[in-house]
């Protein structure tokens, strides 16, 4: 782990994503004795202690003792949490936010001057170590802070650095992205039932097609057009299906949908939609 082993990390508001991070860090070699958690319900903190050997503490305690604070509470609860933390956070703490849509400036205004803040947008496949965590530095965070953030989030998937101005776009593609695939699988499963397959069989066929396609996209390095063309033979079944997708404007629908997600992310971030 290099110099990380002595770093203390606290996960504040440890829900599903927070727990996935704890589990990932421990599997990657962090010592549970260097990890702290806070939870609204005392029973939750105790459950995490039993499961992982991490220490449940108060928010103020975490702020005083941990080198890195990971804030995983809901966006609407963030203001209250920061009011509680601000008196106790020394300016050299790294503060990582995993709350969708909340800009780093929101934290910088409420914490001591020069506090390094890194904003992370994880998606739910972190629960199966296939997440994408999109990382942006606030105005006082440097390379070392980004590297520490990557070290914490890498055990649960991939990480990608973007300028904060691209976070709303990343949220629309990556944060919401898994839902678009679930929606497609659901629709394709219905199609299978229409064609006479039992639901379970249709589901298994589609899910494996999705996993196979995703793996080929990742491992072959080929452009998706080239991979699609390899399946699309002259006058065959696939080109007939593709023609219908184009007739129904599926490409345009996806572009419009992702644009709508980006617009909503912007609204939430500016506080108007909270």
C-alpha cells in the first residue's frame, strides 16, 4: 500500500456505496483499524463494525481524526453535515464528496479556507466492483489528492478524471448509464416473450449477449461500428432489425434522453431542483 497504510479514512453516512468502498479498500489491503464510519442509525455503525472491523465514530470525531473524509450522504443532507463538520476539520484534510450534482464550491464555501475537495460521481455497479467513478478536483485539490481518491475508488471499478465542468455530462452517461441498459434488457426480454420464449430463457439470452458485447467492446479495442458490422451480414436478420431501430428513431431518442439527464443534473447542481 505504500504510504497509504498509515492514512486514516472515514466514510461519513455509510450507505450502500459507502459500504462498497469500505469492502473494496479492505480487499485492496487497507487495515480496518485505519477506517472509520459514521451512520445516522447507531445500529448501522455497529453492523459495519461486525462485518468489517471498522470503527463507528461521530461526525465530529471523524473530522478530527481521519486524513481523508468521504461524504456519501444524500445531496439534500450535505449542508447540514458540513455545518457539523466545519468547526472540526483542519484545512489539510482531504474531503471527497460522492453526492451527485453538488459542486466543489458548495464545500469550499462551508469548510476552512484552502480545504482540498474532490468530487466523485460513482455509479451503482461499484456494488459488484464494476463501477465507474468520475473524479474532479476542486480549486485547492492537486495531483496527490486526485491520486489518493483514485486509490480509494479503484478497488470497486474504474476511475476517470474530468474537469468539473464535464461532471453533468458524465452523470448523464455514467451515473444514469446502467439504467439505460436495464431498460433495453427489459424491452428485449418482452420481445423474446412475444416471440414465444419463456421469460427466464429470454432474460438469460439477453443478459449474456450484453455481457459478451460489453466484454468485446472493452477487450477488442474495436470501434462499435466495426463490431456491429461483423454481426450484420448482407440481407440477414440483423440488418432487418437495425433498419427498424433506425425507423423508430432509437439513436435520436437515446441522444435526447441523455441530454435530458444532463439538463436535470445541472438543475439539481444549481439547487433549483432540490
